[in-house]
C-alpha cells in the first residue's frame, strides 16, 4: 500500500482514505485499500452577501 500510493501520501495535505477499521485491545487501526487526493478547491463555495 505504501509503495503504490507513496506520492499521494507525501505530496497532499488532505486525503480521502477508504478501508476497514479494526479495533482491538485499546487500539484502532485502519487497513486502507484506496487512497485519493482530496481537492479543497473543487469544494469551495462562492461568497454570499446576506444583507
């Protein structure tokens, strides 16, 4: 997983990770099967004037 998505992990400030959460003995682990860059620019909404 690390080798496949290395550039994504290192070169982005926000990621969308899909996988399975495993809980056991006080720890939580995420077994990821897909990693995608999350682009905040596409999520930005236009400014509104409520006057």
